[in-house]
C-alpha cells in the first residue's frame, strides 16, 4: 500500500491565508488544521476519529498515520 500524502505547515498556512484566517501562524499543526476545517464548514475532526471513513479528506495523510 502506498503512503498517503501529508501536508506541510507551510502549505497549511498558505491555505489558511487563502481562506481569510488571520493570526494562525503560531498554531501547532493540529490546531491549524482544526481552524481550517471549521472555516470551511466542516467538523474539526482531525486526529479525533480512529476509524474514519472519509477517504477524500485533504488531511488524511497526517490524520491516519
């Protein structure tokens, strides 16, 4: 099985900036992902669900590793 892609903090900060999030540069990676999830109208579930079935999640490579 191939390894899932992971996202860098730099990529997360770029995404956060692109959706208008401010003041998140000092967030740790999980907090930053949660902020992005909420801003996009999703549940802040990153790292909280052990048997997640959301295969198209952009954060799945980090979450399920």
